[in-house]
């Protein structure tokens, strides 16, 4: 009988230990579930804050892109006006250069005057040198104005391309605008 009682006692102790271990594991499991729940709620709260900030920043980006596109439209219009004015200036410089070429005829006629008026000859010679220098300067200035005109035309086209690209970037923002606060 002693062995039977020992066996019962050992069985009862084993069941008791198994019950305590099971309860310990259940308590530990609930504790981990609670920690996981707190971590998940915290992460969800952070994601919600990030989503709100993201929507706010997207709305600001949309407004900024719209402003950039309108500024580029204005810049393009102004560049076209400046380009037209530069073309007008280039044409005037070209006309002025043509008039300066007629100064050679004045020099030829002053040669005849120089024979009659020896005192004027030296001054006319200086004027001739100055006119040649002015003619060369005006030719350089005319070429420079043509170059500037070409550059303004290129800049105007570049701004037009940038404007089209900014419109393409801002279109998706316009589609999202009804969903934004």
C-alpha cells in the first residue's frame, strides 16, 4: 500500500506541477498579448499621425506646384515680351549699322574738302579713324544683340518646357485635391 500511496502522491504532485506550469504559461501568454496589443496600438497611432502629416504636406505641395506653374506661365509671357523687344533692338542696331556704312561716303567727300581746306584735313582724318572704330564696334554690338536674342529665345523655350513639365507633375496632385482636408 505504501507504493500505491507514493504513486498517487507522485501523480498528484505531477498534476499539481503541470497545473502550476500551465497557469504560469497562460499568465505569461496574456502578458505578452498585452505587450503586443500596446505595441500595435502605439504603432497604429504613429501611422495615423504620419498619414495626417503626409496628407497635409501633399496638400501644401499641390498648392506650391500650382503656384510654380502659374509663375512659370507669367515668366514665359514676360520672356516672350523681352524676346520681342530684343528683336526690335537687334533690328534697330542693324539699321544703325547700315547707316554707319554710309559714313564711308562722308569720308570720301571730306577728302575733297581736305584739299580745299588744309586745316580741316587732320580733324577729318581723326573722325575717319573714329568712324571706322565706331563702325567696328557697332558691328560687334549688332552681333552681340543677335546672340542675346538667340539666347532669350532659347530661355523662353526652356521656360515653356519647364511649364509643361510642372503641369504634368501637378496634375496628379489635382486629382488628389478633393480627398485632402
